[in-house]
């Protein structure tokens, strides 16, 4: 059965086929060379007009599809506010799929009664096929971040949402084999997730499920108390920043194995006034150039031009990534920067 949306395309095919048949008949009829040439010119003009009309229609359909996709993508990764409870923020997403604004990476930061809660994650795979899992996990975070007292409660809600999404997808893709509940819907898909809670005094609590740890950036010359967790770091050279990777216990990604019963976040230090937290997905540090060299993210952060505002850091790393890879990313990249501007 031909649907209503397929009728314009069918008419275009019929016009082209009829024109081709008419031209063939005119050229093969003996004794009518001059009239046949005139008729062919008329047919060619008609075919040119039809081609232009078809091109305009296809461009209009492409434009409408891009507008719809852009609206959906902006709803998934909505722009962060410039200020979140005394923290200056900036974020960006680079998709490895051509024509897509977002892919399988996700991020969000919201002010709650328990502090600013932040999530950044990466769905296995990239591009538009990973949007479903990213939407399920991100939607669960946006609800649970305000309701749950502990970070562990937030993470469990995200795990349940991912599990429901994977089971629904398994039933939809294999309806004959999934008359009931599928036994292992998450065998082929998982999500790395980093959950952070930034208290009013800057204390950082974290739960990490297989995600890269963020970088803590301290501008050179900023006089801050020494912290035992970072005593071995080397002070920055003039004109650079002191960049240190946070570290702590790491759990398996969501969807690989169930979360442990005793799910307690642990402290990973403090984000003091003037310091910046740089969160990213693994697509940033694993990006390679034509020679196979990895992207030097830590060096790029240390040598970023002053002032190192979150927006300038995001834009600078974005541009450096594209230069390093020649504009050809192999994986999605998400960047999220938070600077403590509290007094």
C-alpha cells in the first residue's frame, strides 16, 4: 500500500519515466529528425524544471528534519545557566556522527538542597543510536537529583531507568523472542557515569561508574592551603595552571553488573574559591591525530590563555581537539567546566 507521504515521490518517478520514454520514441522514429530534435529540447527543458522542483522539495524536507532533530537534541542537552549557586559553568558537546549535534554523551548540573549535583556520562557507541539510553539516564538524574537525599539514591534511580530502557528496547527489537521479560537486555549496552556533589563549602563527594576522573585546575599564584591528597603535585610554571586529576574508587559502568548494596559516595577533596573543575568524556583524551598520538588534554588545560574562564576553556579545548584530529572525531566528546566563584 502506498502511503500519502510517498505519493509526491511516486509522481516524480512517473514524470521522469514518461519523459525518458517520449524522448526515446522521438529519436528512434525515422524521417522526423528536425521535429524530433525540437521535441527533445522541449522534453529536456521539462526535465530540468522537474529536477529543480524535486531538488527544492528535498532541500525543504532536509531543512525541516534538521529543525526537528535540533529541537529534540536541545531538549536532551539543554544549555547550562551561566551561574549555578555561585559556580560559573560552561559546557559543549561534539558528536562523531556527521550532522548530529549530540550523541551518546550526557551532562547536567542542578542546584539542590544538598549542594550542586553534577552528572557526566558516556553511552557505549556514539551518535544518534545512543540517544535513547542517554535520554533515559539523564531524565532519571534530573528527577532524582532533587528528591534523593544521598548520591547513592540518585545513582540507583539512574540504574533502574537504564534497565527499563534496555528491556523495552529488547522487546521492541525482538518481539517474537521476548514475549515476556528479556533475561539479559543490557548485554550489549552500558553507560559510564560520574556523579558529583559540590557542597556550599566546596567539599566534593563522588560516585564513579567507569568514567574518567575530572581535572582540578588551580591558577598559578593562587595562595591556597596545602591538601594531603595533592602534596605530590608540581606547582605551575609562570603563565600556566596547576592541573591535577582527581582520583578515587571506581565502580563498573551502569548496565554491566548490578550496583553494590552498600553504595556510599566518598570525598575527593574540595573545590576552593578560584579553582576550576574540568569534566570530560573519554572521547577527549582518546582522540588521535593522523600519526596516532593521543590528544594532550592535560597540557592544553595547563597552557590555556589567561583568563581561564569556563567558556574560554571549553572553546579552547574544542578548537584544539578539532586541530589535533583534523576535524575527524572517532567518538563523541562532552566537556563540562565549573569554576568556584563563591566568596
